[in-house]
């Protein structure tokens, strides 16, 4: 068959041209929170002499479960100060796939935490070892509608939970708090704990008696079952938030050996019946041996599917990841800031995200989703949030930390793999998504714009990265 001359000519012309795929590019600065730039055009790698960043697209690291935040009571109360239609706009932005943050995995408390309205547990009847008085009535006013609202936009939202404190009667000091506020503390934030009832790191505040331990495992089971009845499945639990910290708000110190006993002989079997995973944590100390104690214990080790780290736990995660390379790791709580919600705090948060993801975590959780202006907790602590609500004007704003989260969570899909990179420029994270697109998140924390050459496969992209900016490059 003879090919017509004009078709042959077109074919030869096209084959002589370089294919120039385009890439989506978006930037964030302190004054311009989310700016979609013109698509970047690439060039062949052999035409660019110096490469700043090379994405090793076939060198996969950990697989990503997702990104999210924590459902707290004060978060729902702040959003409830807005008109319902406005609140829905925010929830759609946070949870609806493809719109904004694309949150897919979140945390919730089991009972009260430091951003609850006040102290409560699901059973404060002293000696109720059979949990006859167990109730989640409190949560039906706040946490349950909050979570259901999110699941309306993201039905596949995965949820895990941890307690800050057991029922107070299960503690040696019979109080929800573990630290003394003192007489000089603002009266409205005092917890009422006497100075002789404080707890201490390295001790057990939970009563280490089999009757109490068995009842506490039942407490967890009741929680799982109660939420399931409301159409909210919990896929995993961690037995204690910050088990080394005696706090003025709901808290409870445990030793790691006692947690190993509780997991191995009580909680593990109970959660196995429920079909719920156990992860150890949350770890807030740079002490790897605390994790080793639980993972190497014959009874508890078989139940622990992973470990969650937060705050100073960032100092232990590298060693644990190196020695247990197949173990699932989560970052469980973004450091909470000071209520200023400024650009400096956002850049600090980016550094935390890089650290945890570079050391093997599969999920990264911000802390407060939403708070009123000032971000003051029930116990007087000012903290940051993704959304700040002004109840006087019934208005809201997204904070710089929200956009840092969005740069990653909007573009990195569940099931993505973190990728290795090479080059002199290292202030970045790279991922390959299940659809094979490459997401590259870059920060420039200097006062000068920076021209970068980025190699992906046989193509090179050369964006100008603005001073003090966050940036995402998405290449299909």
C-alpha cells in the first residue's frame, strides 16, 4: 500500500518535534493564599545543563493513607456560629473530593479532650464495671453531627480514635486532670485538682487492677458499637493520648509496660472481636524504648498494627522507622501553635510535615479544624486552626496553615507513594499518585525569588519560585 505524500510529510514533521507536556502549577504566599499559575511547559532534559531537583519516579517509599485533622467539640461549636449555608461551604471545601483539602482520614477523641466544652466521659458512675450507664449522649450534640456533616461530603472518610482520659473513677486520683493549675491560674480555667493529687511521667495513673482493665476494654467496645449504630465506623484506636504527659486538662499517665499489658490481655482481644485495629500511641516523647517495650512484648506485639507520633515524638520516629521498616506510622497531631495563625507558624508546620513524611508516616493529621478568634481552649490555651470564625460578624477565614495542608492533601491521593529525590534543593516533598501523576510540593522560605530546574523523567520544568512561598507542581 502506497502512503500518500502529504500524510507521510506530516508524520515526519511530528516525529521531528519534541513533545512538550504541560504541568499544573499553583502558588501560595502570605498575601496571595491560592494562585493558579499558567501551566508550565517542559523541555527535554538534555537541553538543560544544570538540574536542581530530580524526581526518582521509580524509587517508591511509604504508601500514603491520607491527610486530615481532628474532630473536636469546640470546632463544631465555632462552625455552628455561622449561617448553615456558610458552614456547608467550609465542610465542602475540607472534605468533598476534588474541591479543596480532600481530607480522607481524621481523628476523634474518646470522651473529653482539651478542646471539649468541659470534662465528660461516657460513664462517670463509680464502680460501673459492666458499663450499664455507658452513654454517648454528649457526643450527639457535637461530635456526631460534626462527623456526619463531613461524611456527607466524603462518605469514605476513615476515622480513628483515642482517649485523653478514662472515666475519672478509673484513675488513682479520681480526677480527669493530672496536673495542678495553681492559685495564680485564671480562675475560669482552673481544674479543681488539689496539689497532692498530681500525676507524674513514668508512673501509672490508671488503676492497674484486672477488674478496671477489663472494664476499660469494655468501655472501648461500647464506644465502637455506639458509633457504629450512628453509621460512623471507627477503623482503629490508640489506647492513650500522650501517655507520658500529666496535663491540667483531661489526661492520664501510663507506663509503656502497663500499656503493653492492657493491649495484650484486654484491649487487643476486645478490638479483635470488633474488627478494629490497634495502633500504639500517641507517642509524644523522643524515647524509642517506650515503643520497643510494646512492640516486643509477646502479648501486645501481635495486636499492634502501627504507631502514632506527635510533638516531641518526632525525635523517636526516625529510629523506629529504621528498625521496623514495615511498620505503619502515623503523625497524629500537628503542633498547635499560639492562636496567631500567622505565616511564620505555617512555615513551621511545613517543616513538621516534611520531617514526619521524610521519616515514613503514611498519614498526617492537623489538630483543630476550626476555632473562634483567639483559639482559646476550655483550659485557657490559645491554639491555631485551619478555619477561624468571627462569631460577631458571622464570618470566617482560612489560615495560612490551611493552605500548607491543601498544597499536599489536595494533590496527593490516598494510595500514592512518596518518592525519593536528588539534587541540591531539598525543601520539598514528591509523590506518585495511583493515576501515575506526579505531585511535587516545594517551599521557598528565603527572601528572594528562585529559578529552579526540576527533572521528571526525560523532561525538565523551570518555574520561578516566589520568595516566602508554597508551591505545587502536578504533572500528569
